[in-house]
C-alpha cells in the first residue's frame, strides 16, 4: 500500500465554523502522530493551533455560490439536484486525486448528501477506513426548510441511513443519538461528548482588559440611535479604561457599576429562535422599571448621567454580545434597532478563533437558544462556555440535560418570560451580591476542570479509530501495522 500513517478529515462546510472537526484533526495529529489532510470549504479562519501544526494540511474547496433570492421557483428543484452533483464530483477529485492516500477518512455528518456517498466511494477506491462523526441528522435540518413530508427529505433520509450503515465506525455526540442510531437505523455508534480544548479557560483580569481595549470601538457603536452603553460615560473615558475595566498603574480593576456581560453565540438559523432573547431583554427592561417605580416620563438623560457618575442600581444594565454568522442576522439586527430599551444594549460581532474564548471567559452569563432539528444533539457553544467557567441559561429540549446540570452549571428555560425571570434572579445585586450567579459560576468551574477534549478523545475516539485501522491493515495488506513500519506513538502495540 505504500502508506505511512495518514488521516483525512472531511467537512462539507466552513472549517472555521466547525470546531469539533478542528479538534478531531488536532487529536489525530497530536495523540496518534498521524499526518492529517483536512478537506473543507474556506471562509472563517480556523484556530491558530490548526494552522500552525506541521502535520495538518488544509485543502480548501470552492464554495457553492449563494442562490439569488429572486430566482424563479421552477428552477429551485433543478438547483437542489445540481448542487449535490457538483459537490460530489468536487469531493471525489479532492479525496481521490488532490490528497495523498489516507488510512482513514473521518467525515462530519451533516451534511449527508453528497458527503457520505463521496467519502464512501473514495474509501473503497483508496482502500481506507470510513468513519462517520454524527453531529445531527441531515434530513431533519433539510426538513426545516422543505417540511417533513417533502419527497426530497425522504430521499435524503434514505441516503443518509444507507451510507451511514456502510461506515466502518461511528461517533456521535449524545447518548440519545446513540440510542436512535442503534434502535431505528441499525448503526452502532460510540458517544464522544464535545469537550472544550485547553485554549478555552477562564480569562485573567489583564486578558479581559486587553480584549475590551481591542473591542472598545465596536462596543461603543450602538445598533440603534443610542443605548445605555454607548451614551454612558463615553466623554470622560480615559485611554486606559473600557466599559468594564480600568487600569491603575499596572493593576486592572473591574468597574463596580459596569454592565453585566451576557454572551450568546448563534448561527442565525431557523433552529435557534432568537426572538426569545429579544423578548426576554424587553421584559427585563420593563420589569426593572416597574420594580423601581419608573414610568415612561422618567428622564433617560438623568439616568445616563447617574451611570456616568458611578451610581449602582439593584439591577444592572445588560450588554448582550451576539457572536456568529448566518442568514437571519440582518433581519434580527433590524428588529434590535426598533427596540426602545433603557437598561439593555446589544452588539453583534464575529470574533477571531483566539478572541472568542477570551470573550466567553470575560462574560458573566451565557445564553443558548439552540433547540436541535432532531432533538438529539447538543450545542457546542455551551461546551465552550463551560470550558471558560461561564454558567449558561439554555433552551430546554429532550437531551439538553446530558450537558446542562440545572442549578449546578446552568438553568433551563422554555419561554422568553422564564428567561427574563432568570435574568432578574441571577443579576439582582450585581456584581457583589448576586449570590445565585456566583454559585452557578463556582459549580461550572468545578465541573469544567475534570472534562477536557483530549481526555474524552483518548478514552472514546482513539480506540474506535485504532480498531478500524488495524482491521483495514489486515484486510488489505495482509500484514501487521508493525510490519508495514507504521506504529504512531506505539499505539498499535495491541
């Protein structure tokens, strides 16, 4: 076969927005000493650890162009067929010609069509193992736009199941998904829970100050005409202070009347109802005003001046920073501009792979709106938040409690009113007397210290990949891996 320890990670999507597959590539290179080819679309910049690793080689495919909105409906079925066909041949070209022959293909699912078909064909042609990493079900995502009864969805599901069963090994993200695959698809999968890698950790005061200095210009740009962050204290702000921090000599301090920082990461897609967060923010604003006996005639300028003078309130201002890219972003930004909020402000941004963990580690609370098209996957964004010691309020659905432990590292809500109640409870007395929030943060830190990606991957993914590789060496080469001269990190000693 003439090969020496090589793996190919396949992502029919933006690699920079596929953190789990980035971590898979890193683990294959670090923990199994393999050369790793990553075949994916470009777009967002991957983490520096991926770009700088000498054994990881990224091969970027040409992105399928965005379909114009004014396209006649009669042409849409044609494009639904044409797009996967072109992607199929592009994948085959990269997997069979552009890259060196791998020992194993590890492919992200979804998307399933044409990814699973192309990778299965390539694995047969190149005599390689074929492993599927199930993040969700592709047919359930397609049904969000076409409906469950669509013939396209039925065909998609059949292809996903047929080629999924042809894999030599499978990983999945939850026990609920493992059960579904076993009972209704006839597929045996190993659960590999998402865990944060080492670069997701609590942020130091110095790192917070440096981050907020870099983001200062964006933080002072409101989505509307004005808000409680951009119009409070800007004029007197010194060069060595930010909205949240101030520098005295070489020491960094958190401002006592700073706004509470709430972070939510979203792909701006239909499986995340961002309207829930907007409604909860409006309810928080109105309920605080009612508690403090304020009415519509209360002078906003007087309120902003009190903030500038350092006054603290029983309930703080909230600054929501929403990170991510996606199709519904502009629509929701327009909704935010129309809101009239006194104590709540919003910012939307896309952060580098290096700054995103720093932001999570600097925040006071994370909010997750992910509901899952299948109800069987878990949001990676919450895993990242926990890695940074950030407690979370998350939408409740069937398997979310595999990740969020209520009143230990987070809370669950089912409506905007529930979320508003949680915001009031958690931030009452912020920052010094918010005891419930402190308890959740301490619980998150304790639970997060014991769970890291490298440990989880070593225990669950590595044995599965080992088994597949050993089988294929014996089946095709009719000799042991050691006889082939391939013994990465002594791992084939079994």
